[in-house]
C-alpha cells in the first residue's frame, strides 16, 4: 500500500515528516562519502583529527534539516494534526537519527578512500532505502510477509518512531527506539574502529 | 610585519627535534583512484592492487634551537615524508620522533582556502586551518593584507586571482605564525621575483636563537644563504649532514652537476 494512513491529512503529515528526517540521514551519507577524499590537501599538510571531516558533513546535514522542522510544524498546524506532550519523544528519536547519521558518514567516508566509486553507488542505495523505509507508507500498513525489511533496515524503526511521535502525537514503541539505537551504536563502533585504525594511512592513500 | 607568537622561550642549542631510527614504510594502491569495480574485476587474476613503499630508512637527526636546517635531495628522497613525520601528519613505522615545542608547517600554500570566497574570508579560513584563533587573525589582518600586496583585490573572490596572487595571499597568511619550530617545504617559490625576495627575507627574519627552522628546497643558493646546517637525503636514507657548502658540494658532485646559475637557481 502506497501512502497508506488513517486520514488524508495524517498521510500528508507523515509523508513530509518522514521525508525530512530521511534526508537528514541521506544528506549525511552524500556529504560524508567524499569528506575525506575532498579534504586531501588538509590531510596531507595539517595534523588534525581526520574524523572531524565526516563529523562536519553531518553538522552541515543537521543545519539543512533544522529549517524543515519549522516547515513541518506549519504543515502540521495547517492539516490540523494534534500537538501533544508525547511529541517530545521526537527529541530522543532525533538524537538517535543524528547518531546513526554520524555512524554511516564515518563508515562510508573511510570506505571511499579505498573504493572511490562508492559515491557512484550512493544514489541507488539511498533510493532503495527510501522505498524500504516507512515514508511512502506507514509501518503499520506493511503486510506481515514484508516485515523482514523492518529487521534489516536501520531507518525503519527510527522513522516509525518519528512518525508516531511527531505526526500521531503518541509515544513510540520502546522496542523500535532500542532497535534504532542498537543499529546506530553497532554501525558507529564498527565504522569508528575502521576509521581510526585506518586514518594513519589516509595521507599516503589519497 | 608583526606576527603571532606562540613560542615559549628556548635556549640556543636546546634540543628542538630528536629523530631516532625513524623508518617509514607504507602500503599504497597502484591505481591512483582505486575502485570497487576494478577490485572485483581483478578477483582471481592475481593482479597486485597495492605496493609497499619504503620512504624513510633508519633516519637519525637532531635539530637544535637556533639552528636553520636545510634538507636537500632528489625527488623521491623522502624529504617531504620526513617533514610530515616531524609535523605529526604521518606516523613513522619505526623509531621515535620527539618534538620539544610548537610546530607550524608551511608544506603547501593555501590549505583550507575556498576559491569561491573572497581573499578577506580566505585569510580567516587559512588562518584557522593553520591553528590561529579568529581574534588572532583579525588582529593581524591588516599586516597580512599589506604583505600580500593585493590591494582592493583582497575583497574579490579568489577564483578571480592569478596563481601568483593566490600564492602571495597564501604565503602572507602562513608567514604570520611564529612557532617554536617552523617547517618550510618549497613554499618560497611563490609569486613574482619581487615577492619571492620578500618571502625569503621574511624567512630570514624568522631565524632567531629561540627558534628552529627546517627548510626543504631544491634551490641550493637559498640553502647556502639561509641555513647553518644541511642534511642530504637519498632514497630515504640520510647520506650526509654538516656545514652547508660542504654538503651541497658533495650533493652536486653526486649528481654530476657543476656549479651554474641554473643549478643554484633561486629567486
């Protein structure tokens, strides 16, 4: 079911809210992928923590995301979606998303040093993630047989929690938030370990 | 030109840099831009994707405060690698490097510059990349602008600059820092003859008893005029170290070169 939801207005609010958050992660990926290779001159000539490069890509993505929050609040008010105290759950969900964005940016920036064509695959990856995530549809509308994508997609539980908090004004399921946090923590530790163990040779690989 | 001073006072002949048994071996890809596609294609073909480079081999070198050390050698001798090791950019594979003081590098000009921004904005960007604070850069902005001789062009986007103008501004930003240990790698060859002379004079000004300078150059006349000690590297090894004229003469003899204006070509 595409763009499934309870009401037309809820569907529209869900679509915009989910899309805005999705692009926080997508922009971190696209900004992060070339952050190390584009910083070649800095890496070759200055001693500084190389991990600042993907971090700065995520900071840029966050600054691009912040205005969309204002746009969403306006849309939510227009469509008459309820504002509740439970919407504050959006804060921990957003923090988990930023953590995940940081994790994927660090990981992919390091991979790109060794395989420079990774950036070319990125549009396919983000497009696939877009369709596999509950953006064009609501998570609850997914058939049980397709529930497997919920397990393999780190964005699935995060976007579901985000939609419940900011669109429906309900508390997200704790299991979804923990699942999202688990993904972000796992990718962060693996990616950061990979990055920190390899950053010493970036200067001779670029 | 006034300068930023980040140095502590050091006694002449006090150790500034100690290099003990330093070696640098690294693995780099054969392709300039390695790709996943090429890696997948080469699977099962036994084609080598990487090569091992031994850039430095058992280098032992001390640099003292008050010393101006010139580093000479042919291309690929390991000069830049050694400078990057001292600056902490490349960690050595073997040995130990101890640095007693703040280090600033002039390995390349214009690091951190953004061509779409004005020269004025890039002074701040370049200064921040060199480790200065915003306040320090603002306090020295007039001197930087004056030294660069750009005039009103300082407010034009850097993409409109000629390569000489770009290099002049870049050197002016870099030259304002006064660290304990300054490493300069071929950064003097910028701009027109007048600016080159000005740059050289600026480096000569930086010579002092409480500072150590390490100067990498192919310009032998500059090394003779500026340095009081010279190290000659070849294929990653330290061949000779000592009084500038003696080491440079031996180096030129090794290259089977006579003395001529071209070989000594400088500013």
